[in-house]
C-alpha cells in the first residue's frame, strides 16, 4: 500500500496553468484551535450585539439611498460615450484573450490570456464588482456582441422559443459547475483556454438566438448571474426607471442582499455552490483529502479488482477524476442539506407556517458575504503575485519578446507576500464575512417573522450554522498541502 500512496502524488500534482497555480501556498503560523475559539467567540458576541441593538426601526434605516445620477459623477457614468468606450474595451479584451491563446506562445506565464482571464477577470473583476456594483451588466462582452449584431440584424436575438420557466437558473448552475471543473481539473493552457472561450461565445450566441437575449443573459450566462449576486453587496446600485433611464444610487453596503430574495431553488444552489466550490478547492490538494481516496478507498476497493497495486493504478487514476468531479458537483447539494437542516431548526423553534424551502430562499442571500470572503481568502494573493505581471504581459501579449509600451523592465519581478500577514488577513476576512452574514440574517428575520422574539429565536440555529461554516473554513485553511512526500 505504501507504493500506491507514493505513486498517487504524481497524478495529483497540479498543472502549471491552473487558475490558482500561479500563487504560493502558505502554512498557518499559529495553532488552529486559537483561531477556532476566536471565531466562535466573535460570532457569539456579534449575535448578542445584533440581537440586542437591531430592531425593526433600526433595520428600516438600511434602505435609505442617495441619488447620484444628477451629480456630475453620475452623469459622467451614464454618458453614452463612456459606456461605448467601456463596452468596446470589454470586447477588445475578449478578442485579445482569444487571439493571444490561439496564436501566441502556449506558456501560461508568458501569454497574456491566462493571467488576464483567470486573475484579472475571474478574480479581480469579482472584487471590483463588490465595490462598484453590476458593471458587468453593461460591459458583458458577449451581451455587447449580441447588441451589436442586433443593430445590423434587428430581432436576430428576439428568441425562437419561450424560455422554460421550470429551468430557472439551472442552465447557469450547470455552466458554473463546468467552469469550476475546468478551473480545478482542466489543466488549461493558453490555446485550450481560447478554444473554451470560443465555444462559450458560440453557446451564448445560440442561447440568446433560441431563447432571446433577455432570458438567456438573465438565466443562462453564468458570469452574468454570478456578478449580479456579487453586486448586491456593493454600495452603488444601477437602477433602470420606467423610462428606461439608468439611475445611479448610493446605498449602505450589503443592503442589496436584503432587497430581494432567491426566487428559485436553482438560485439557492448557485449561491451554495459559490461557497462549496471554494471550500472544495481549499481541501482537494490537502493531505487529508488525498489520503481519503489513495489510502482508504483505494485500499478497500483494490481486492475487488483482482490486480496488483501497480496494475490497478491506471484504473484508479481515471476513477480519481470521477471521484473529484462527483465531489465538486455534489458539494452544493451537501451544503444544501446542511443549510436546510438549520433552516428546519429555525422553523421549529419559531413555529413558522412558512415551508422550509420558502425560509431557505428567504435567507439565501445572507450567505453571499461568506462565499465572497472565502473566495478572497483562497485567491487574493494571486492578485498581488501573478496579477501584478499583467503590465509585463500587456506589453508582450503573445509572448514573443515584444515591449510595445517600453515598460517590461519595470515589472520583471513578481510581488512577494509575508506568510504571517497573509494568513492573519485570511482569518480576519472570514470572521468579518460571517459577522456580516449574521447581521443580514437577523435583519431578514425581522422581515420574515411577525415578532422580534421569533426573529431572535430563529437566529439561534443560524448562529450555529455560521459557527459551523467558520470552523470548517478555518480548518480547511489550516490543513497541510500534499507535497508528494507524505508517508502512508
């Protein structure tokens, strides 16, 4: 069995072009139990503060907004020329990403497309959206291309069939799961990434042509759904009035999560997958997770194959891909089961007449801050390390040794980060995200339940859920990473 365990890391070593393989892994500098006690205490204190000080009147103040559309800043944001430039830049970024992957060097660190797509767009634009709002709804390159085609051929994307209501957000969820699988296991390189983006472009055209652009970009294009959810945390909101005019509003951060509720189970699953997929990414290369398959499951199933360890190893390589795929897909449903179990407890203690599903949809958006900070804690170091190389790559996008803007020498060395600072920042981000979620869940409870007593009681199970998520998140961050040298 020792030989099989020793062989396993050869399969598990990540490809150099994985989205988050640009970064450096750090070890937790202090014992995990200190963080777990601190996390539980912080959440408990936050619950007591929220339960004591936040009432219906105080919660109502959250919804105040300040109109900015009449200000000079607001008018400049809504200026047709500004929007046209932003939309053109968005499409140019997509075209350059595809072109550099198809015709440039097939090296992840020398080609513009890997860093721009995985680091600047997937990560950086996510964090920007949490600050400035749903800018993606305006600059979505696939939507822009569809709009441009419609100018030439009106009603080309009016839709051939009505979008099936029962599908809701399931197409976006399936595409999101496929995207995460590619990110974690696809071992993409510049050329394969460009092929994937071309395929996704064709899929968006087909979806918008068949079901109509409005329905497809609301329910099917998963980046649009993802950024729309993240934007609910932003202090800026873009509201379209009855006349079709876009209005800019300033609001309290995170209040957008309280204005709406998840309208369908598929959207709740989407939110939970935002959380579970990041947690799975954090655990999939740890010694704990690798041992589950290669030391325990492999050892248990091997006698049934009638083969030696060496003979069975290729078979188990393929089985491991299936194992990992099932794990990442089913993670959303595992989190759904955990979430609904605590919602059921809240229903029981409050004796609410609402169903578990209705309550689950009502509180779904309170989980988004947790999903967001999980994303930051796992990936934000890549913004500083590999993300800082985007300037060097812009001046040499194809990796041919160019220096178009004469800035190559300024950005030659990547930024390095202190491990202790990184880990303590990660812990504080997780705590802040969970405390915000505790607050949001309590304010939501004041809207759902008729009395403040019921609202407070409902939050006891929710507090346990937040503590559980905090503990799991910190435990995953503390797990040692499999390096290929682990003894069985």
